[in-house]
C-alpha cells in the first residue's frame, strides 16, 4: 500500500480491528452458551472426557476469541508503534475467516458427545485455528526486522509475541494429533495457557499503563529486562513440565514456576506506580485495573493447589478466563475510544462486563474451594458463575454489535495518540490527519 506521495503507507490497516472485535464478542457468547449448556445437558459425559474437553476449551479461548483480539491489536497498532510495513489485506481477511470457522467447527463437533467423532472431525476446526496463527509468520518477521534501528521504545513484547504465534499454531496442531497422550496436552497447556497467555496479559498492562497512558511506570530497558525474565521463566516452566512428565525430574517444587510467572506479571506491571496514578484520579481502564488486581487471587490459588498436590487448573481458569478476558477487552475498549478520539476522561469502561466477570470469578473461586475441600460452597455457585459470565459477555456482544452497526459519534481511521507518536519526525504526517 502506498500513499499519494508514493511512500510506503503502513497505515492502511488502521481501523481494521472492528471486524475482529465483533467476531470475538459474538464467538465469546457462543462459547459460553455452547460449553455451558453442553455441560449442563450432559454433565456425566463431560466429566468422563474432562481432559479432552479442557484441551478443546483452552484452544477455543486462547486461539479463538482471544486470538481474534490479539490479531486486531496487531493489525491496528503494531505498524504505528514500529513504523513497519502493514499486513497484507488478504492475510487480514483470511485470519478472520479462519478464526470464526475454526471456532464454529470445533464447538459444533463437541455437541456430538462422541469422543471418536470429536477426535476425527475436530481436526478441521483445530487446523483452521492453527492456520490463523501460522499465516502471520511473514508479517510478524517484517515487524521484527523493521524494529531494528527504530526509535520506538519497544520492549520486546510487541515484536516477539507475534513471532511466537506461528509456533503456537504448529504446537496446537501437533498436540491435537497426539491429544490422547498426557504429555502432549500438558506441554500445550504449559506453552499456550501458562507461558504465552500470561505474557500477553503482561503486555496489555505495559501497553496500557506505560505506553498509552504514559504513566512512566517503567523505562524501555526495564521493560526489556522484564520481557527477558518472562522468556527465561516461561522456558524453565515448559521444560520443567516436560521433565516431570517424562520422569527426568521429580522435584515437585518445579510446579511453583506457574505462580512465579503470575507473580512476575503482577509485580512487573509495577502495582505501586499503577495505584499511585489511580489514587491521583488519572483516567485509566477499570477493566485492565481489575484484571491486574485479580492476579493476586490466581497466585494464591495456584500456590494452594500445588501445595495440596493438585493440578492448578482452577488458578489457570481465573488467570485465563478472568484476568485475560478483562485485560484484553479493556485494551480493546480503550483502543476503540482512541479511534473515536474520545478524551481520556470520557472513555467507556464496560461496567456491566466488569461486574459480570468479577462476579463470575468470585463464584468460580467459591466453587473451586469446595472442590479442593477447603469449605462447603452452596450448590448454586457454579451456576451463578456461569450466569454472571453469560450476562457480562452478553452485554459485551450486544454492545459491540450496536457500536459496529449503529455508532452515532465520530470515528477516525487513525487512532488518537498512536497517530502522532513520532510527531517530532513525522514522515507520514500523522499529526495533520484526522
């Protein structure tokens, strides 16, 4: 894509996020309704095939509607941040199609409640979801190369995370082909859910509080060190998972790398700096702030479950479905407001979604403590958690549908703030474009 002066225009993909966000919001509701209703309808079958369904759920969440949000942010903002050549339009459309069809295919096949059919025909859905990550390898590599010598204060999150996505896609395919093997499922969970998604969540915190709001909670070099720490710790966690399940390392303390990852994500975002600015009543995303606060619950639950000799799945659910969902959608709301050029103090917070998801996390933790054996939770705790999530996500789906089709205010293809990041040396004259 070239501008009127025959210069490479990396701005053409700006505003392309709307299709991704709408697809994510609609599929988020479909996921909750599909998995929730399916579980209530045939709970015995779900319990008998718990490991398989958990594997499918992780794919639908992290590579499905969360994957759509990550793609939207990448297509829309990374070319601005890194002054990089934008993604090709054919790849953008392909990713949307692969994401939606992959999720629908995988959800539909689970309603057969037949393990053999799911393993056979679920391959189609998994392949489509994996391909959406694999096809961005070229553009991701281009962003990485363009970052070299760039003045952008990139910490590594915005360049290396896109490069990890093709790897995630390949690992997802391999894990599905070998899904009957416990080691395959555990490695996929360690890489995608524990390592990659926790790093993505931290990237949302840094991107919002440090870059977008300019709260100066970390320098370029401190965020680079933070990214390096996450990479090292995540690699140790994945290798430790492999060593434990192959009998090469039997010390159970290696499992504490999971709450350690969560702790680094929490502390790395500098809660002291965040709350100093929050108490000063500076505008911010309440969704992202709530997501950051809920990490404490995930850390405590992970440590408690590991100490009890249990798999820390309840902590993973809090981190992925609770913290991850609020962090990504909080970033999405704020990015959309930037395209609408709304002043910071008028940004949309998504309070119904925030309340619904917080209640869902709370009820889920209550039910989890009952399962672990800490206390006797009421029988309706799980149902209340599901209902709260459905209400919050239902609001989100309706809001994005209305905003996409019937938005009455101003909307600008070039987002506020990102359009003039390089105002002092503005080769594309962002500052003059509305």
